[in-house]
C-alpha cells in the first residue's frame, strides 16, 4: 500500500485459470515486480529457498496472516512503478466476499457476521479509444522506453488527456453516498 492506511494489501487475482470465478491470493511475483520490486520481491523465494529469478512456476511469495485477513475484507491497493522510480499509478484488488449487493449499504453487517466493505457503481462511464485520439494531446508512441520500461512522462500525459476527456463529457460528478 506504500503506507496508505486507507487500503489493505493488494492481492493478485485471476491466477486460478477460471475467469468466471476469479480467486485472489497473496500477491504474486509478477505483480510485486511491477511495484517497488526491491522492497516487495524479497518476500518471494523459489523451491530451494533462493531468490526468484522469474515468475513461474517456481516462485512463491509470502503474506502474513494478518495481511491476508485484512485483504479478504477490504479493498487492496498496490502502487505501480513498472521497474522505475516514478509512480505511474495504482492497482486495486476487490475481495469478492466483501462486495455489497445492490440492496446493501457499504458497512452492512450480514446475518453471518461478515460486512460488505465496497460496492460498484450501478453504471459505468465509457469513452472510446478514438475519442481519446481525436480529443487532442494523446501520445501514440506507446510510452515504452529501453528494456520495456514505461516512459513516465507519456503515461502521465495520456492519463491527463483521459481525465480531461471525461471532464468534458456531460456527466454528473461522482459523489459518495446520497
């Protein structure tokens, strides 16, 4: 979480090979290597106990029981640096069993004692890729520099273009609660 106590630790999801029932587990080596790799991959080891040199199949990462417990109850967050020093963005994990149903209010305590802690908006806001290209300012270079590193300036530029594009649409501003 990079010290952000509003979130639990990020969990890696969708590694179970079943897109209709994705499972989340302790974040894997691939995801950790895209965060602050030096700080995060030290908790990953191969079957011989040595450091991981690649992601699969011989690399296991460890999370504490307390971390896993919190991450199955609350939204997790991981800062994404993509092998460089500048923050590019964040990834979030949303624990399936803690999702509020349409009729539940965030924080509802259920009959089984569990609580729902997050909820999706009932609508999505969408713009098409062509809209971003036509809007102006989009950098189509792909943002990749040497050795597959993302060009942070291009990532931030394109993110701002998307923010501006969404802000230019006739959408009502998001708000939490009623």
